[in-house]
């Protein structure tokens, strides 16, 4: 998989995580643990995108 394809895949994953985070945050009783986990995963994906962008 090329850097560009991997970056695009990660961007899609980042967007899906953002949507899940939005949905969880809008629930009547959002789960703080789930929100924290999604934010951490989203940050890791963003860091991987940035790392690959520097390499490619």
C-alpha cells in the first residue's frame, strides 16, 4: 500500500471516529470512558497521518 493510499485510509478512519465521538457526545448520558477512548484513538490516527505525510 502506498503512503498516499494509507493516508487516505487513515483519514477515513479519523472521520469515522469523529462521527462516533459526535454521536456519543450527543447521547443523553454519554459514556466518559468511551469518549476518552475515541479521542485517544483519533489522536493516534492523526499522529500516524502526520508521520506518514512527512515520510511520503
